[in-house]
């Protein structure tokens, strides 16, 4: 049975390996829905196995928008995501659909709900400069440099989060203003009511799923996928696509920098660290329906309850 809803946007969130995709598909069977991916890894073409992308049959039956929209060498910013997601949400409402935004990329969800700062665009020269600094000094040392110019940003950003550390330094380099200064004047990107459902299994269960899933990826040809990517002369391990968990470790293994058991161990550890980071963000979310296991009946009631918008 298809049940209707008003112009509400649903955020279906959860850490990696929590079962969000399957739950979104279940919900889509109860609503006239439009599934919109909120995942900074699923945007890339030719990166299917290591990103746990829904398979072709699933995507044919239940299309997920904003999947496979970039080549791995292309840049895609949170600003790009906001523009694309807003267009998808409007299309959903034009077709009397419930937009279900499903994923685990906190920065994208935050950009939609709270807006984006007017930050300077990266240039190829600035990207090259900070990629080189990252290679020369390492993320932890650059984080120390960031703390000297923008203590607030340094407290928010983990020293190992090289992408956000270098971006904060780049913003200061390009604009002369700190990231914290520029992030002060934000407006929400969408003006519709948002409902949030968070799928949050127990930590031990997530850890088991992460390990089992990565071993399954290995069995299903993940290394062949990365070998194919390595043949692309435009790719290197400093690009956001190759920084995705699993890909960087496989890249290092194929370069002969680490052995296979180390690669597997490091990829699983990196994925668990991502899971922890996502869980910390999700635990701070307010007014969300939190589930340790998918409960479609409860979710449908929550979505339809007008008192919760």
C-alpha cells in the first residue's frame, strides 16, 4: 500500500554497514518515494565493489539518484551536492514523491540542513600546493599548523582527517580568513520540514559486519577494480576518490608498499574508524527516530505523524 506524505524531506542516516540501503528500499515500497544518495563515495563511476554500491539490478528496480555522477578524477564539492540534492528534492515534490535522502556523509547532510559558508573555490594550483604539503609534512603536522591559525577548526577536525585539515588551511591561504570566520554566516539550504531516522546497530555488530563485508569485497574482485583504476593516468592516492576507505590501502598494496594481510587489516581498521566518526556525529543529532534494527511499521508511523515535523 502506498501511503502519502506532505512536503517533508526524510533523512535516513546511519554509519557504514548499518543496512541503510536495504531499509530505504523497504520504505520505498510503502511510499511513492524518490531515493537520493547522500554518500561521497557512491558518486564515483567505476568504484562499485569497494564502496558497497547497490548492484545494477537493485539500481534498476529502485533507482538511487546522485550515484555514478562523477569520474574518479573529477572534483565534487559539498556545494555541488547541495545544488544536485535540491534539484532532486524539487523533482520528487513535482511528482508527489517523498524524497528519501539515504547515506552516511555527515558533511552533505549538514550542508543541506544548515547551509554552506561562502568559501573560496579550490584551484588546481592550491590543490597541488596542499597535496604536496600533505606528502611532505603529514596530516598530524598540518593539523598543528591549523591550530595556530584557527583553533576552533582544529578542535572540530580530527588530526587524521587530511582532507578537511588541508581544506581549512587552503581556505585561509586563498582568502586570508579562517574557516571558522567564514562559517559564521550560514543559512539552511532547504526550507522544507526534515524528519530524521537513524539506523544505529550495536557497535560490536557493526564491527563484525564491516569485517565480513570487506572480506566479501575481496572475494568479489575488489583488487581487480583497484587495478583497473590504477591504469587511469589521471588518478593518484591524494585524490578524494582514492582516499575512500579500502581504496587507499589497496592502492598501497598494489604499489608494493604493504603486504596483503596488512592491507586487509588496515582497510578494516580504517572503515571502523570511519564508523566511529559517523556514530559520534549521529549521536549528537536531535529529534531523530533512532533504531538499532530496521522497523518499517515504526518508521512509516513516524514519517506520517504531523506532530513531529
